[in-house]
C-alpha cells in the first residue's frame, strides 16, 4: 500500500475547503502550479479523481469527499502527535540555508507548516549554491544547511537521493545529439555543474559553456530560449522544460544532505526533523 504524503493531504484539504486553487495557494504560501501538482500526484496515488472541475467551480468528487474526511483526521492526529512529542510551539531565530531549487518546490509546504505552528519563530532562509552554503555554515552564518554534496564528500548526513536528468526546451532543435553540446550551468561551486562536467569528460563528449548564471530563473529562461541544455533533479524540472531522450550519458543521482552546527536550538532541531522527513517523501 502506497503512503499518502502529508504535504499532498494538506494541499488537498485547503483546496477542498476553499474550492479555489488560487486562494488555496495563497493560504499555504505555495504557487498555484505547485498546489495543482500536489493534487495531480495525490490523484495518481489513489487512482481516482478527487475533484470535479468546470470553468468556474472546483468541488469534491464522491471519492474526494471520502478522502477529505480521512485527511482531516490524519492531519489532526499528526498535529497532536507533534505537540505531544515536541511540546508547545517554539520561539527564537532559525537560520536555514537551502539550494534555490529545493526551496521553491516541495520543501515549501513543510516550511509553511512549521511557521504556522510556531509563529514566534523567526525563520531566516538564505538560498545559494551548495558549496557556498557549506562554507557559510563553517563561518557560522547558518544553523542548518540542506544541500547537495559531491560524491565522496562527508558533509552532513544523507536524507534523499535524487536522479539528475538532462533537460531542454520542447521548442528547441537541441536534443542532446549535437557534436558539441551547448550547456547552461551554474558557476562554481555548483554540485550539478561539477557532475555535468565530470560525466561528459568521462564519456568523451565535447561541450561548450553557453550561459552561466547562479539564478534558477535565468537558467530556465536560457534553456527555454534554446541557448543550451542543462540538468535538473526530477522533482524540480522547471515548467516548460522536458527531459531529453538523446544520446546523452547518464548523470546518475545526487545526494541531498543536512549539515548543522554542533549545537542548535530546540526550534532548529525541530525544523531539521521536518526537512529530513519532507525530503524523503516521493
């Protein structure tokens, strides 16, 4: 039996209660596309449609009404369990470092839930390249860092492994079969950049760097414009880009880890557990 991730159930309940994807996304601080993706994933897991949609309305289907009753109970029990195990709401400041791609995807739901439950906690989130985040952790600029690590690195402990995919634009002629691959990559010290270069060199594939940017938005725009191809973990392939089926070497998987200061506050420790649990979810 497949589990029902709580992040999907929370989005489902909010959409059911508001009957509006836009309002639901605003209430839980996620993009509308992310909420829609949560509902699609949940419907794929249960194998039945949960909503009936037309041009104006969103309402629960018969199966959706049944799941809604259980979802409310599940989320209520989980909140009670967190209070029993972790105690009352926390306070203080937590400094969290994240890669931009993960911060804008499924982790957002877990962070929103943490903030809602602990309104007296000031959550300071910094995004950046994994190598920079680890360096800043060593400089005591973060309490926690959730980031990718290079193969062979001993930083932190592994909480998730994500497959890396070559991606391009469906409107571009670039399909990965070019004699010299044009690449769109992050600057150093990007873990994904390093994996791309190591993989191509090992396979003997010539390449050239077409665009370099530290911004996910710029990377996406450059690939969408057909300036080159890039690589993304499966869960964060940007909307409008597609995995390439050309003759390209396998990029393998990346390890996502949590690293932290030797001693952290109760609030930081609680957030660490939430990040680890969210990262493990499919």
